[in-house]
């Protein structure tokens, strides 16, 4: 991951609410199972599963938006160079 990608990920994570960031950190950084996260945060396992699915969907959407923006910027730049 280059610096631009790392910055994008950092900024994206900052847009998540505190609870989502905590679930994300416990799951991916600490390697905890959803059942363990549920116990720690006093949530149901189903709630943790739902939050992770929501976070993944938001991540996919954010990456898609970023790729679309990058593609349109690249196409725009290529058009100017050719003309």
C-alpha cells in the first residue's frame, strides 16, 4: 500500500462512528472473533455481524467512488495530453 492508499484508508476510517471504528479495530487489528467482540462491547453477536457487513459495504462504496474519481481524472489528463 502506498502513501496515498494509506491516507485514503485513514481518512475513510475517521468517517466511521466510534462504535464502528472500535468493532473494526477489534476484528481486524486485534483478530477477535465476532462473539468475543460482542462480549467486550455488550452487544449481540448478530449486531456485531451486522455492523461489520455495513462497514464492508461502506468500504466497497468508498473504494468504488475513489476508483471512479481516479479513472475520470486519468481519462481527463490523457485527453489533454493527446490534444
